[in-house]
């Protein structure tokens, strides 16, 4: 048998390898975050949140239309995605023998892995082509395509964590199955389901690609979903590839605001799950 | 000695009850009930009467099929895709497995209490008791209040919780939770109450309180109780069925089955030679 010291040494060596690996993986992320914060914070000011973009070459202006647009587009997208995502999650978790499931599960997984730009294309064909114009609604639909499989997956897994005996207790009272699911099982998994909704929102809010030919972008503030609408990732992209120094600074500021929104959503999600499923 | 007499039919091996008490009525009757899990039989060809306003105990060693049989009575096996039930279960003469019979209706008439207390964790004490009523559309507060007091009183829990009806159900002790589950089952006024080892997760004092309850409860509802505790069967039941390897070996009035068992295997079990 090997000596105790040798085994301790081996243990420390493996721990060291794991720690180095973790640092290497996290380093680029930390650098990007740090760089964005350093560059972005200095460019954040009141105008950034209250004003619209200025014409090229003019200094100043802000991203109010993009901030509002991102909130409206992701919010609407969430409203569209919620019933489908939760419904699919319920079907997968509660009716494992349903005939739809062998199709639904791979479909949901594929949709989850499908490039976001293709989802934009789908929304383009469905809404922009038929309505004849770019619109916030088409952007929201593209966002919903991103959210549905994420919501379905998280809903399915948290429903499966709800103890079986809760369903039996409900059924033994003479309640129909759908009643048991909606009134007893879903509330027991509430924290996890809400977390799934928030994570899906955070994920979708950062996407630019699906909005390029749907929401399209707009320098004017609008709440009308039939109009083209601005969004932070879109404005960030447009400003980052522009030749203007001032726009570059604003792009960094947009990155900080976007990160802030996503971090807040994720924190909210964690808060909802504390001590629960 | 007893108002009942039991004897085994030599042809079928099934036990028949010769009643000397004409007031005895059959609420539930199992006829050749077989439960298959895949190719394996959990329960084979069981015939058994369940008498109105009596407590019937199902005893036998672990894995003998007593719980499997119990769950066949209110169609709980419907939820297990691999389980298949054949035979008939007559509730007041109507086969609950007949085509067109809604299992949801069956379970409203045949309630169930489980081995581990399982109150709905998201609901209050009050919410648990009225769950069965509220979720089928009874909303009138006076009706619900009445049902809560009645059910909790029947379950001998009212005095302990009447001042905190809206407290979370999980704030109760294990024994109280189990009585809450009994109250929840009673609130929908079932005709039969199935109890699957309702005291096996409880301490002796809680067990005692639930046993005391059964004697009172049988005036309102017909009870079938699965227990692995023979003393319990002896204390609470009027009739007892002894299961072994999926067969109903013997069925009869509890006092007869425990004092003069007809079958050697029953005798071996109740005298503690196996089990």
C-alpha cells in the first residue's frame, strides 16, 4: 500500500489541476466583463437613458428607444412563449406516454440548439413577409422561439422533482388529472417554473441576430408593436461597427446596461429558487 | 361465541362467509381480482366482501399483495402503465372497472389515506381539507366552513387546530398531518375509506389516536386498512383478510381468524413463525 503522504500529494496535485482549469476557463469571461465595465461605466450618463440617438457625427444622445424596445420585445416574447413552454413542459413531465412526446422532445431539443438567426428568419417569414413591414411584434416572436424550448425544459425538470405522492393524494380525492396538475403540482413547482421563465428571458434579451430582420431597429422611441423597434443588442452592434469614437463609447455603455439587465434577471431567478425546488 | 361463521370452500379454496347477522350489508365486493405487473402477478384471483360500516384489515408479510389489492379497489393502478387489473370490483353492485365508469367518480366514493402523511405542502390546514370540494367547484364559504369543522372533528383534529386553520399544513406534527389527510379524505364524504398502513410512519401515541379514531369513524364510512401489525388488525378490525404471495389465504371475522384460523399458513403467520 502506498504511503499516506503520497496519497495526500496526489490529492493536492489533482486539486491544483482542477483549480488551474477553472481559472483558465473563467479568465476570458472576467476580462470581457471587466473591460466592458471599465469602458462602459465612464460613458453612462443621464442622457444615455433618456435621449434617442443623434445623427452620425454629432456628439451625445442616448439609447432610450433601445432600452425601452428591449424591455417591450422580450416582455412580449415572454408572454407569447409562456403558455407554449409551460404547456410543453407539462406534457413531457406529466403525460410521459402521450403520443406527441416522441416528436415533441427531439423537436424541443433541436429548437434549443437551433441558431438564433434562423429563428429570426422564421419570424421574418411568418410576420414581416405577411404584414409587409418590420415590427416589434416579429422581434418578440423571434424571442419567443428562443424562450419556448428553455421554458419547456426547465418546467419539465422541476415538475419531475415534485414528489409523486402529491399527485396520488389529489387523484385519490377524486380530482381529475388536469386539476391535480394545475392546482397542486404546478404550485408546488412554482419557484422552479418562474426561474425557468427568467432564465429564458435573460438568454433572449442578449440576442441581436434574430432582431436584425424582424424588429430592425428604430432611432425613435415607440411602444407600438406594429412599428420597427430598437433593441440594445441591435444598437450595440450598429454602434460598435461604426467609425465614430463617441458611438464606440456608447456601445460599451449599452453592453454594461445589457449585462446589468441580465444579471438582475438571473439574481431574481436565484431569489425565487432559494430553499425551494 | 361470534355472530359470524366462516368456512373455506373446498373446491375453490376461497373463503365464504356464512353470516348469522342479516343486518350485515356488502358495500364493496372483489370478484376474481387479479393485478398483473407486466408478466408478474401482484395479486391473484381474489374474492372478498367488504361489509358496510365495518373495519376490514388486510394483513400479511411484505410483498404479499395487500397494498396492491387495496389500490385495485379505487383504480389507483390506472396510473401505473405497467399494471393491469382484471376481475370485478363491485361498489354497491356496480363494477368500478366497467367500461364507461369514470375513475375520478370512483375515487370520490372510495377515498384513500396513504402510508406517509402527504398533505398538500402549498396549502393551509383549511385549504387541505377543502381541496377536494373546492377543486370541483364548491365555493360557498359557509358550506366549506361547515365541511372543515365536520371533517376535522371526525378526524379528531378540530380541537388542536381550530385556532390556526390557516396555518401551513406542514407546521403540523406527523401524527396531526396524518389526521389532516384523513380529514381531507372524509371531507368529500366517501362511502369507503382505504387506508394503506396509515400508522407505519407514526409514533405510538399518534398511532393510538388514529386507532381510536377508526372505531368512531366506521359509523360514518366503511373502512379497509392495510397493516403489517397484527396487533393493530386485532384491535381495530371486524374482519381480516390474510394475504400470502398474492393469494388471499383466508378471510373471516377478525376474532375467529385470530383464534381459530382454518389454514395452516394463517396460523403460522399469526403465531409469529414467519412474516
